[in-house]
C-alpha cells in the first residue's frame, strides 16, 4: 500500500496580492492629490476704488434678506425681486445708469447672485457690487 501523508491545512493567508493593490492605490492618490485645489477661497481686498461720475442706484439687502432700493435720499422698500426689476426699469429708462448691490456680509452669496441675475434679465447692463475700502498701512 501507498504510504500517503495527509495534507496539512494551511493556516496562513497570502497577503501579497493585497500589498500589490495597496501600492497601486497609493501611487494613484499620490499622482492625483496635487491636481485638486483646496476648498479655501482667498477673497481679495480693495485698497482703492475707482471714482464714479454718475451716482448709481443702490439695491441694499440686509442680513434678514429685506431689499430696499435707494435713489439718492429716497428709500423704497421692495417686496419681491420682480417688483425690484420693474422699479429699476422705470427709474433707469433709456439712459445707462449703473446699479450697485450692497449686501450684508453675513448674507448668503446665492442671494446676491439671484439679485444680480434678476437685474441682468431685466436688461440692466451696468451692475456692480459695493465693497469697503481697507485702510492703508
């Protein structure tokens, strides 16, 4: 009779394929990581603003989202963005008077963009954002 030895059960796991996969993933992440920009936005500050020859109409938005239209010394509260566009069209008429948006610093950026979009759709071509000047050092 043949004298066969029974096979011994193997108690170890072969980890070499896992190490290969991990090295490939490491190389992929090392190559692609420098391509992504960080999520931090460095907003530039304004040291000097350009002089304006015509006094613009001003649209102010407070932190609560309340909108007012200011023409010189006259303040008109506005209930909706459509009403704002209608009032601005009536005030500007045919001349190319600029409109400045003054928004609270704590207001969401999306709200300011909505207002600028409504003004653009209303046919107002000269829209600007007001900023505070930083003191010179």
